[in-house]
């Protein structure tokens, strides 16, 4: 039996049937088309000719008497095969035996129901979602039980936080409506005055003598004073050679060294001054720290009662990384500064060099003057001779009777400027 000879055709590639528009091939996602003649197709081309990505975007719509279909060549519903391979449509001319081949594009037609919007709308909606919202949607759909439980807990906490914020805002509005803005500003200024007194030692403004304005017993109790006898022994027996060594080694600040130079020869007075100078030195060194991690604030050699006083009176207890720590906050540093000033006043007959003390405490001059004025000291200037015949102005603080009017810190005036 002779083999059947198949008719042959010549291949002729013609490119796109129309300029910048490939032939359209369709497939339906929900089945095969029974009556092609009953379909009405409409092709929509993008009008954006400047953007090369949008220039080739097309939407194909198809309608029947029962249902409508839509397909596109972009977005989430586009077929990946259009970018991975090429499609062609061939038209055979039986007379000439020539096959004209054109570029084609495949559309996946999906049914469009009346209560559904077109695909571009949910796409724009998903673009407005944050990364967190998209992650939450993924957890809702595919997450484990533990992840879903954590998601619900977070959402409940968020609702509770929003409710609390609304409640606080409503309460603030009610307070403003009830008291008025001026009354609230007055209360805030009064709070500032109270804040100043939090770190200042008790002040007896009606005292007859300077030593009674800030009493020594409010700085050191009798038990604490007795505990200073042993550690202050070195200061009590200090010699001029020891002081020179301290200066060379820079082991003590200038205020302490100047006080040691002026120690009295009387045994009882010398012992009292040595204890005060030792505690002054301890306060200045303690203030230079930020966080106390050890049980002993300044290492060995500090009496237990003094160590407890420093931690209890001049630190804040904080919780960090599962452990409790003693923190020296800015307000506590201001409190230590006030106690240092009072102790220096008692040591130096109630007149101190604020400039020298400010440098030992590493404070700005403005801040030092603020605290001194809040403590009702009289501020004056004096020329101080330095090495090589150089002189500079130093600020002096004097505690004298009668006391000048009390002055608060500058934050009160700052608040007025802001208002």
C-alpha cells in the first residue's frame, strides 16, 4: 500500500496583523465555548503612549446572553506564558498553498459577575495596604494556631490602646473646658516651683544665722557623721607633701585640695573639717557616675551607712534587662549639686567659689548659677590670680542674712515664652 502524501504549504512570517497590535487568542477558565458565533468581543487598548510598560496593556471583554467575561494581558490575572513563549496564528491560502503566520497573544477569559468589581480595583486596594496589614492577612489565611492567637492578642491590645487614647483626650478636653487654659498654666508653674523643692534640702528662711538656713543635721545625721571618722583619717593627717602628690596624680578635685590646704590646726576643728571634706569628695565622685551596678557605690572603703545613704537618697531604682539598677538621673544630679553647695558652704564659712565648684562638677556656669540662686545665695564676682600672673573672673556664692528672694529655674520663663 502506497503511503499517503500530505499537501505541503509555504511558511510566510508576517509579524503583527496591525501596527503594534498582535492577534488575539482566547481561552475560557470555566470551560469550552459551545457557540462561538454568539459571542461579542470588545478590545480596549491603553491610551498611555508615553509609558513603555503601559503602552501595550489591553483588556478584552466578551459578552453572551447569559454571562460576561473579561481578560487582560497585565496584572495578577495575566497569563505568564505570554512572557515565557510566543504564540502564532497561521492562515492557509489553499489556492496558493501559502501559510501566513502572525504574532498572537493569549487571553484567559474569566466570568465577571454583577456583584464583583473589575480586577484593577482590588489591585489598587492591595497597594494601599501596609506591609504589616499584608502580613496579618497571610497569617489569617496560612498562619499556625500560635501565630493566629498572637495576632488576635495584638489586635485586642491595639483596640484597648485606642480606647485609652480616646478616653484620655476626652478627659483632657473636659478639664480644659472646666478649668480654662489660664488656670492650667498657673498650675503648671506651681508644679515647677514644687519640682525645685524636690532636690533642694530643707531651707529655714526665718533663721537668724547662716548656719541655720541649711542645717548640717539635714546633710549628715549623727550616725552618718560618726561613720566618717575612720575613712576621713587620711584627710585629717594630710601633709603639704601629700597635697602636692594629690595635685600631681590628679586624684582629687580642686575644691577638695583647696579645702585641705585650709585645714585648721585645732584637733577638734580639724577632725570635723576632714570628715566634711571627705564626704564632699565622695559626693562629687558619686555624681560623676551614671549607673551604679555594684552593691558598693564607690567600691571598698565606704562605710555601709554612707553607701546606703548615697543609693537611697541620690539614685532612682530602674529595671533593665531583667535586673534592678540604681540610676543617677539628671534630677538626682541636681540634688547632689545642691548638697555639695551646702556642704561647701559649711566648710568655707558660707562663701564658696562657684566657678571652681562648677568645673569640678562639670556643669555649665548658667546651670550652676541657676541652682545657687534657687538656694537663695547672693552672687558676686572676684578676680582670681592664676599661674604666670594671669587673672580671671570667678563667681562667688554667699549665704547671708537676710536671704534674697527665692528664684526658680529658667524653665518657668521658657514655658511662658512657649505659651
